[in-house]
C-alpha cells in the first residue's frame, strides 16, 4: 500500500511539473503597443526657412496616430513673427499626403528655440519628405 501511495504522489508531482499537456504558447498574446518611427532622410533632415531652422525632427506613429516633433530655432538678432506654418508631408512620388499646421506661439524670440508638436490621425509611416512653409495671415 505504501508503494502505491508513493507512486501516486510521484505521478501527481510529475503531472504538476509537466502540466496537463496544454501549452500557453497557443494563446493569443494581448495586443502590444505598436510604436515605431519614420527615419526617412527627407523626414528627419534639418531644414532652414529664412532665419528659422527646423532641427531634431522626429515622426512617431502609435496606434494609427502620428506625432511630429521638431525644434524651431530663430538664429537672427530679431524676433520673428510666425502665426503658423504649414508642414507638408509627401510620399515617395512627391504627392502630398497631408498638410499639418505648426504653431510656435505667435513669435519666435531672437536666439530662442521652440519645440513644436503636431499630431494627426493618419499613419505617416510611408512619408518620405517634409517641407515647411510659413503662413503669416
């Protein structure tokens, strides 16, 4: 009887260690946060428009949304009035995907830097070029 009890305990122990034969690898994994960046040279390159310089550009997509961040620097010795500026996002064929609006606060003071963050609900993973255009309305 003692042998049967020990055999039973060993069997239970081995089944517990091995599991019941089902694998958790077949279970679907929860959806992970899909964040990725667009590193195309035409998107992230530094650009100048008059006395304004656009640098450190980053285009990040997350869950179908796109966020463009860029630093706008006034390299002149005078304040520059900038109501808004257009951010023209283009594809590989030069076609405009979307025109975003950037806002720097109305004025970029002399020798200062402003961070501009613009978001849109379009996935811009396939964008290959960005152009800036100042709009003083």
